[in-house]
C-alpha cells in the first residue's frame, strides 16, 4: 500500500508540474472559466460562499471543458511591514531592521477543468518566495468528482490528490484557508506550531470525500486522506526541503455538517490527524507520535450588499516524544499544545471589509523545545484588518478578471512565546512583536 501511494503520488506530481503551475485562493482563472465575478465564489477573498463551496466540491469544472489559456493566472502579494521594535540584523536576510517592503509572494497557477466529462479539475500552484528568494511548489488539489445517490439522497463524491492536510476543505476555519489570510512574511511569529499546518507542502497524499444532502438544507461532509512525507531529495527539488520525515502513512479524517436557510449557513465539524515523525535530521529508528484533534465552526450571512461571517477553530495536539526525549531534544516525555482562533468579518457593498481576529496558543512548559524564559509556548494576539476591493464585481474592460485587495493589518501581542515581559530572558517584551502590515494583493 505504501509503494502504491508513493509511486502514484510522485507520478502525479511530475505529470501535473509539467502541465500546470499554481497557494491559490480567489484565482481569476475560476472567474474566467465560469463567467461569474469573483464575488460569486468569494466574500472578498479567499472566503468561500455557498456557490464557491459547491464549485470546489464538484471538482472545479463548472463552466469548463478542457484546459485553455484562461485557466492560467498570476498572483502577487506586496506589503510593508513595521514592527514595534527594530530587529537587529534585519527582519530577514537582505532586509532592513524595520519598515521594510517586500514582494513576499508571486505565484503562477492553473485553476479549473482538466476534463469536465470525466469530472477532473484542479488548482496547482508554483510560488516564488520574495523573502527567502526561492521557488517552490505550493497548495495543490487535483480532483475527480462525480454525482450519485445514497439511500435515495443526492450525493457528490470524489477522489483527491493534494499536498496539505485541510487544503481540500470547503470552509475557512481550518488552517489552510483560515485567518490570517495574508500574514507578513517579515514579522516574527510564535515558536510553536502544530502538525496539521506544519506538514503543508512537506507531504503528498490521496483521499476520498463525499457530500450527502440529507435534506435540501442539510449536508453531511466526510473525507479521509492518507499522506506520505516527501523524500528528502524531492523536498529540496520542490523548494520545501528539508521536509520532516515520517514513518509510514499519515491518516487524516474530516467530518462536518452544514445547514443552510435563506441567506445564512452554519457549519459544525471536526478533523484529526496522527503521525509518527522521526527526530529532525533522522530517517530511521525510533519515532515520536503526534495526535491532532480539532473542532471548528463557521457562520455566514450573505446578501447583495453585505456579507457577515464568523469562523472558530480549536486544535488540541498530544505530543509523545518517544524518540526525542531519550536524545535530550525535549525536556518532557510528553507535551500538549493547543490553538484557538475566533475571526469575525464584515464586507459591505463587495468593496469595504473589516476583520477582527483573536488567537491563543497555549501548552505546558518545555524549555528544551521552546528555548524561552519559562519554556511555555503561550502566545495571544489580536488582529484588526481593513480591506478595499476595487474590482470584486469585475475588473476594468482591458482586464476583466483583474482582482485586487488593498489591506491594512494591525496585530497586537499581549503575550508572546510564554510571557508578556522578558520572554526571551534578554529583556524583550511581547509588545516588541506588534506588527503593522499593509499592502496590495493582486490576482489576474
């Protein structure tokens, strides 16, 4: 089974990297294929509307037949980063210690039908990281989707090849599509990260999903995927090395229920992942074990003049350091790490957006793991974002699929990496990491 997954996955990567490039969000290629404005599928971007979720669920094929030049698109994120305190030596290699501009991400991608009769569609993306100065593969989701019935109820089912747990998700609460939608690549971030987001692009996998309409208003969504870590040489070739090496297959499961009424919808769900990674730099021998269990929910109210949404997400991670603890790489034989995020946003007239998001990371103390003053990962943040979308209902005549997002984000850290004050033992306070990030996100 391992050989089948590995060989079929690698062949798919090679074949599709030759066919089409694409981390794709609200890509104009989808608008060009469907003939709909970006606002049909997205609240601003990248939040999906009910129509956008159906488009993704049904394999990205609506309005298309085979690949055309319209299915290729470009995206660029250009931003200005100002932190509360300067960073000695620069925000990143080659950048100033503060107040720095960066074209932090430029992407070429394919999005849409590959063969609509067979029900095969995709988005595939290649990204140039303007901060690391490196080209790499980004989010990939290639689907075979088919309609059917189960117990006399309408069913849509499909198969997926993808490279990140939760990248296939229809809602904007899990990590791949959750807030922040466009973080600064130059600002400092928390030291702790859970497995589900950490594995993105460092794995590849295949899975199956289904959406069963229990009633016209109620849908039950299920998904099961199995991932494999990229071989080390391939991870470097794809620009994401060194990838964490994992023993065997990584199972991921997803369950969600969605209820729609009038202009509103609500989703409640759960997802989980378990893996057995080797300690960093090792490819055999004993392994550690991680189990991530999550709960999420999303509410949307959408009309022609406004769109209101709320996303909530919680992930609990159990960490068993069966290999790392005997090596002295961690202080405890077992740890826990939790992340909770609550995001509320409002979009008026398809042009003016405001978002408020609160995030908390917390867990037990492990000095060797986190390397800070009290050994805890605890970080809390508040982010306020203002957006302007000049082309959300269609671009100018000379480039009708142009879309743009002008944004200003302000993030405040009451605590950072364990403490509010002197969290690193060198006198640095959490406030030093407060970040103003502003710029433009272009897609065409």
